[in-house]
C-alpha cells in the first residue's frame, strides 16, 4: 500500500503560479513513478505530468512549458510547479504513484486548484 497526501492547492489569478506537493509513504520511494492527474467539473480525468526515479519527466502538450514536476527522493515527496495558469487549469489535482515492480497505481485524495480570470 502507498499513501499519498497532497497539499498546496488554492485560488490563484490568471497568469499566476502555484506549487503542489505530495508526500508518499508505505513503499520505497525510488521504486515509484510519481505523477499528477487532474479532473475538471464535467470532464474526464486527464494526465498532467509524471517523473521516474531517475527524474525522466513527461507532460502533455496542454501543460508543457508551464508546469514542472520534480521529486525529492530524500523526503519522499513530489512537486508540481505550475505557472502561467489559465482558467482551464481549474480542476481537482490528484497525485499518483505507480509501483514499478507490480504495476499497481495509487491515488491521493486530491487538492482543488482554481484559476480566476
């Protein structure tokens, strides 16, 4: 079992920045691919970013160049730095962890990000 606790969501103005954090426990952090997904009201959940234990990152075009994912392996924490935020970034953001050895996926409880225009 992997437990994930997100923090850092909130209300920000158009063009502003916000940093999300996610603390993981219950598994060896280096064995996890960490990531973020989001779900806006009335829309399907979508992939936002991922990072491997060797810090190889991946982003969809919708956030590339604006969002940066990073991880602190010593603190078992992953971050999502979001800048140039747009109203369409408004969503509940979920931290995810994939256990490489088993393929199991774990989700955090989510944190709300609201971007005002």
